[in-house]
């Protein structure tokens, strides 16, 4: 630990709890400014054309039909295979 940091910590230790909270708040805000950088907001339209068609090699309508059929089969298995 540097001598300057030791001196600062010693002096902070001599402050009242309220003053110590003020120092903590100051440090938190200071670190936030240097650590966090705002992420640019993106628009859905920016994603246009990024994924190849058909996505994952399957036509969208075929995917919808297949997943609906799988869901129906799954529900039927749950409804009719439940032990009494």
C-alpha cells in the first residue's frame, strides 16, 4: 500500500460516520464514471439482413408447423400417460 493511500485511509478513519459515507458516495460516483460506459442503443432495424435465410436451414412456416406438432404431441403424452 502506498504511503499516500495509508495517509488517506488514516484520515478517513478520523471522520464521523456521516462524513465517511460522503467519502464513499463520492468514490462510488467517481468509479462509476470511469468504469461504466453507456452502451449504444440499437434498433431492431439494425439487425435486418444479419441472419441468413432460412435461419438454421429451416423455412419459417415449416418451423412453426413442426414446433406446434411437437407441442401437441408433448401435451398428449402428458395428459394420457399420467399414472392414476
